[in-house]
């Protein structure tokens, strides 16, 4: 009994993707033509369709099948261009028939290599760009993007390769100075070291030198303490010291009942000092008011009467009681 050969093989479905996604990541507007054009040219070239941009893939004139294929490819590339534009720009360029026409008109609209105003603005930005506390990569990348836009507009007419190399060397040396001048003051030492290098470093090597210096300094620096942790530590130490001082003082006043002092040093008895703040800690409500007494030693003497020495006939004054009164005998006699 025979079997069908076709049934012995599983069917395989092959899907040919003719138009894969075309991500640009950048939408053309009035300010970013240089970046947009570079991305578009690179991605269309990766799909082997660069000839449509340069008009190298011109429309065939004889073969009907070739014309049909060309129209399909032209519309595909045209859709890539139009889809990567701002909606307002789409309406301006969508009615152009070929990719080459769109590419040329867009270039004339947004780019003029001899525009001195644009070159002046780019040079001004490169001269005035500063790090200003930003990260080193952020500052360097901004400068590089400016330099690249200048290079795209800069036209040189050197006759020989040697002249071209000399111009590029001078331009690189000039841009190293721009880069170093915009660095923050923390790179002063590394900047001086680069300026003393012989032969002079190019821009990329100078950036690598500065970046290495920054990394080394960061690894050697001690971590800075957190201000909040310092405050908390100080408060904790104060509380610990306060607890220790209170713990070591076991006095309890028998007059006012407060801890921390004896009756002999109680302000309710000896009087409060002038700096005392009664709004924070008022006086105790004790029936006997505090009286300020000047410290003095009471002298206790035995009462004695005044007497006259029998040997000398001189009189002596003596204390008779504790009222500080004296009796004085001058030794005179009544006549």
C-alpha cells in the first residue's frame, strides 16, 4: 500500500519580511538637520538603498518589470524619509515624486555649508561652553557635538595631504585649549600637566588624561560624612553625657526636694543667680521665701565685764554679750 510523499513532510511556512521597521530615533524639525541626515543616510545605506538618495538608482525607461520594482523601492524609501519628519514638514515634502528630490530639497532648506552665521554661532558656543559643576562626560560630549557640527560646515582647500594633516593638527591643538579652558578649577593641576606635554596631546588623549586624574583623586579621597549623621551623633553624645552627669550626682535637697544639689547649695535658700530664667524653670512654691544672705561666720563669745589691770592701771574693753556692744573704761577718776 503506497503512501503520499507529501504527507511524509511537515509543511514549512517561510515569511519574507519585505519592509522591516525603520526606527530613526530622531524626528526632523527646524533645528536638527545634521543629526537627522546622518542617521537617515546610515540606516538607508544599511538596507542597501543609498542609490535612491544620490539618484544613482535612477528610474528605468524600458523594462516594465524593472520600472515596477523601482517604483516599489522608491515608495518604500520615501516612506522612511517622510515618517521621520515632523508632521508640519511632512506636508511640505510628501508630494515630491522621488527620494532623490526629497533629499535634495530638504538639504537646501535646512543646510547651507557656507552659512557664516551658523559657523559663528557654533564657534561662539564652543568658546563659551563651561563645565560649571557638571559631570566630565556631559561637558566633553557637548563640546564634541559642537565640534562635529563645525566640521560638517567647514570647507578646506588644501592642495596636498601634508597640508591637510597640518591643518587638522592645528585645529586639534586649538580644540584642546578650548576643552581645558572650560574645565572646573579642580582640574588646574592636570590642566597644567597637559600643557607641558611634548609632543602635545590631541583632544581625545587630553580627555582620557583628565578623566584618569579625576578617577584617581576620587579613589583617594575619604568619604565625606553625612551632615545629618553628624547632627544625630552630636545629639546622642549630649544625651549620653547628660545621663552620666546625672547618674554620678546622688544629692537630693532636703529643702526643695530636687535632685542634683544639697540643701547648702539650694537656690531657694541662698537665692537665685541673676542669669536664672524663671520662664523655663520657675521657683518652687515653698511657704518660706528664699532670702539672700551674705555668707558670714557668727562669733560666739563668753560675756565678760570690763576690768582694770591691777598691775598697769590700764582699762580694757571686753564683750559682755552677743549684741556687738562694747564697754570701754578709760581709767579716769571722778573728782
